[in-house]
């Protein structure tokens, strides 16, 4: 088996390779608690982390699905993972368990398919969050709107998605009819890796099966009363398609906790930040200062107020990640500024809606 077909590039190897005999590169295809599935020149193998490297020293990044690693291959049993190689892209989130910090999701992917269904799952605020996180990961986001066959006219959803994701390609598809699937072929090139993100029931597993041309993933029906999905994928796994492209499917995530949004905002909110250089004062906070281009754009309807509010919310989350105490002090001041701003809006007749 040639690991290069799985996206490995020889330059990924460190300059100083471990001296242990039997050390070879591999890619993680699935994670099951402390047991890892890998693919390497010897085929598909299983491995565990070398405790002295990952637990005692704490210097190696714990690997996740998609990571390239070095393993001490053991032909007669479980191999040992001894090093995580440098990543070109990485996706993580806040661990749902309080106090556990960051949770790795996927690594070394080229595209992030941000999936929402056109019937009941369409949510612009969630889309903004996913797009911001995708830009931050180091990969290219692509918005895929599924279940187009269930909506008669989805032109408004397409335009809304393009408005909140400047520069991001938006595709409407229907796996049931095959509509729009050909447009995804541009991303399904050999040795390229995609990661799918979206809520349960949005159709990630169904799309994987359609692209693979066979039933690789179990599919469950969504609930008829609210169209919300049941979790189908139970663990993150890397799947090789007949085209030579790979997909990392992830368990559905309704709420994507942001680990750090200090990067990725410029790409996700380029429309908002384009006004910053137009303000009268260089240190404008875009609240009550005279000559604020952001406030003027909102009042004129040129910039939707919801876009500015989302941007400001992400900035507050970034400050919270940097320091909770500092964040709380700034939040108090922010609330005072909002109260003052609200009074001014009421006095002046409020923002004009777009």
C-alpha cells in the first residue's frame, strides 16, 4: 500500500528521524478511545500512543483522525505511535465536557464542507460560525446546501448564504435526485481530503454514500415532528473514495463551541472589516464615536446589523478565551455602552432595517 495515495508527502518527515528500527509514517483513519486505526505501507494496522512520549512529557500533540504520525510498527501486534507530524490544517472545538479544554476533531484536510439542509436546518448564524472556524483551520470552506428537492425555490437561501460567506463557494444539491452532485467533483481529486461539518440529519452520511457509489455509512431517518436528525456517525473516520479523494466524517454537532476565534474573522467577515479603515478615528471602537463608518453603514442599511452583531460576538468570545477575568470587565463596559447606544437609537428613531 502506498501511503502517498493517502496524501502523505515525504517532506512531512522531520529532519531528525527517531533511531528506533521499524519507524514508518502512517495516517490515522479512525480513533476509538485509546485505540487508533492507521494506514501505512504495511496496510491497515492498529496502534496506541507511546505513553512515555504523549503522557509523560506532554510535548507531542495528541493525534486525531487525518493526522500523519510516525509509528513503531509491530507486525505481530499493536504498533506504537511515537510522534505527530506537523499539520497543514487542524479543526478543534471546545470539549463539551466542562473543564477539559480543547477537543481535536480532524487534521490535514484541504476543504471543509459546511452542510445545512434547505428545509428545516438552514441557520445563517450557525453558518457564520462554521465558516469562521473553517477559515481558522487553514482549509478552504465550501457551503453545501442539501435536500434541494424538498424546497421549491431556494434562491433566497442561496443569496443569504453568499451574503454571510463572502468569497465562499455555495452549492445546492439533492442526493435523492442527483442534482448538483457533479459540481462537487472539482473538490474530489486524488490525495485531497475533505471534512464534513453539519448538524445531525443534514445528510452527511447520505452524501458520503452517494459520492462513494456504495453504502459505506449507516443512514437514519430524521424525526418527522421537527425534522431534527439522529446521530448516525459515532466516531470520526477517514474514508477513501473511488476517485482517490478522502472524506473525514464527523459526528453531528448542533453547537460548535469556538476554541479561538482570533483568527479566521478577517476572511469570514471581510465585508464587516472593509469599513474599519474608513472611520474618522484610527482607534474607533464602532460604538458612539463620530465619523464611524460601521455605524453609518448599518444606519444606511448597507451593512446588515446582524452581521455586525455576529462579528462583535465572536470578538467577545476570543477575549473570553484569552482571559475570563478581563473578559468579564470588558463585558460590563460593553453592556454599559450598549445601554447608552440603545437610548441614542430610541431618541434618533433607531436603525433603519435593510
